């Protein structure tokens, strides 16, 4: 079988966004992954059934370390001789596309899942945009995960930008993300978190950083929970050692507000989705957020910002509600509407799962991804 090397910056991407995809592709290709080190590497290898090569790829800009990884990648690709290098995430894309071009790998595929420079300012914005343009320059084919993101990227390159299926990077396993939990199972989770079955649980899953709208979400929730004693906020994700930290006020709110439950990153979020009343993603920027389609597949109504990607998943007032980014008033009104208007809540809850299954089912996405790779393999 022909060899594909997939490169991602951090292993958590393989545990979340891309879970199952390397294993699927390994039925048709010899697949190897290159990523940075983690305690979960062996677990990922076992689950996917593919080999993983560890390199010290950093998400942060580190010129010395990045050049070192670039050289290591070049020599490794020369030795491995894959017919395709497939990269996802910005740093993996930059280093992977440059090294594979130098190594004369015929097919250099980069999938763009978001544009970090859009919310950056000053010199950082300039550097991030330049690295994006360099990545595109050294690629042979570009993909992105949402229709609106495609329009933005096309302003930065003359190369065609393609979308697989209806967008996303992996679709969603709609059988895996399906609420089949019993009342007893849900009670066990509620008891573990010291919650009650009558609580209205608002859940956020993702990195706890400013760009995800966490400051606004916490500010709104801190006010709403004074009026509505039944609401709880479940935050799932890491926020230590991040380059885009939330405010000191927000950190104190997480620590001292007794209606907020904070959990570090969870590999499997299904038991928490099973007790969730409303899923919220008040992010400033996205590609096409997998976590929205996972929550939607679980039958949970959604609130998200009216930005690229989110506005494709959410059909406003049909399966969820869109609000302007950084707009605390709109976010507060939207949450309260779900709390108080049971007819509206039930309508959206009844609509959400089918709206996700019909557009983002993972098997459909994988079949389209394979079609793309087979077309590339045939040189078309």
C-alpha cells in the first residue's frame, strides 16, 4: 500500500477532532502519524492501529526549535518516501509543507481548520498571517473545513481551496454521539458532580482561553445565576500554560462561584453531554467546530457566536441560536430564552440531532475523504 504521513502539532487533536480517521485510512494506505509527545501516545497508537513518530513540535513560535524540527522532518521524509504528506493545524502545516516540498514529496495536502491571525493583533498577527501564506505556497493542494473559511483563504492564495463533504475535518460519529444513557446512568453522573436532576446545565467544552469567549460567558453566567438558582455551568477543558489566558476576574469566578463545575480535558465527554441542557460556544473564531456537531448529535440545543463555521452548523432559531461575538447582552438573552421559553426549547431540541446527522455523519465524510485521496493518487 502507498504511504501517507499525517502531521498534527499536538496529540490531543488525534484524541478529539481526528479520532478514528487514521484508522479508517489505514484500511487503504500505510498510515503513519507525526506529532509531539504525550502520555497518551501509546493509547492513540493502539486505538488507531497505526504507528506514531514523536517529534518536539511546539504550538508556540520558537525559531530554534522549529528549525530543528524542520530538519528532522526533512530527513525523515526522505527516508520514509510517502506519496502524500497530510497536515492539519497551523504549526504542523508550516513545518510539514516546507519539509515535504524540500524532500520532493509529490502530494502535499494541508487542511486548514482555522485562522489564528484573525483575532491576533500587532506583530503577532503579521507573523501568523505570513506563516499561513508560506504554508499555502509550499502545499500542492489545500482543503478547509467550512464554506465561509474558504472565502477568507481564497483572498490569501491563488490556489484552489477545496471542502470535503459538507465541511468539518472528521464529521461526527452519530452512533457514538447519541444520547442512549439511562436515567440511572445520568443520576450517577449528576451525583458525581453534586448536581440535581432539575438543574439546567449549560456546558462548554474546549480550551479555556480568551478567544473561546470564556470571559464573556463567565460574566454572563455570574449574573444569571443570581436570578436563576437552577442553572449550573460545566466547563470542560484545560487553561493552564495557555498563550491566550482568560482574565484574572474569570479565573476567580471559576474558583469561587459554586454554580460552576470545572473539569480538565476529558477524552470522552459523552457522560457530560448526557446531562447537558444547553451547549454554548461563544468563540471569537472557528473553522467548523467539531464540538458543536458532537453536542448537536447528542440532541442538545446550541448557542454559538455568529462567526465562520458556527453559522454553518447552527440554523438560527431552528436548531440553535446565533449571537454576536463579545456581545454579553445577546448571550444573556439567548440563554434566558432557553431557560424560560419551554416551547422554544423543545422545538430546537427536537430539530437538532437530525440537522446534524443529515449533514455531518462521519461515515459520509470518510467516504468523501477517501474519494479525494484516491483521485489525488490517480493524478487527477
